[in-house]
């Protein structure tokens, strides 16, 4: 059960930064109507440069979170491979079962970074509509 908690703890630690980055993106997006309405090229260019920079930062953080999750799963796989020879009843089927379990675990945990990013985005939108606390 400890291994199952590791990926979740890792992603919870990344959630706060994801919320901050999504807030920055949404702050810029909220200003878009005013920027487009003013009709000035320089203002629009500056706005879209800020938007691009905010979105790239959020995307980079998502990639870091995903990579860290994959490193965690790789460590889990290495630990499983390291432990297999110490079992007294090692068999090809047993080894396959362990590796298959780790692969299934990886499949399940691989979606966590995307879930964290989407929950952060939803939390910021909820806060903007007055349904949540400011953090």
C-alpha cells in the first residue's frame, strides 16, 4: 500500500504549483476581451506573448510532474526486479505476474498528472465564480 501512496503524494505536492500556473493562465485569458476590444496591435501582441509564456510554463510543469511520476514507477519496477531473486518460489509465471502488476500500476498512475492539472484548472475557475476560497 505504501507504493500506491507514493505516486499520489507526489502528485499532491505538484498540485499547488499547478493551481498557481493555471491561475496565471486564466488571469491573462480574462483580460483577452479588453485587449481585443481596444484594437491596438501592440497591446494584442503583448497580451498573446504573456498568454503563450503562461501556457508554456503550465505545460512545462505538467511535463515535470509526469516525468517525476514515471521515475517513481521506474523505481518501483527496479525494486520489484531486485526483490524477485530473493523469493523462494520464483517461477516464470510469478515473475511475469509481478512485472504485469507493476505495468498495470504504471497504467493507472500515468493518468494522475493530467487529473491533477485538470483539477487545478477547475479549482481556479470555481474560485473565479466565487465558489471557492482564494489560496
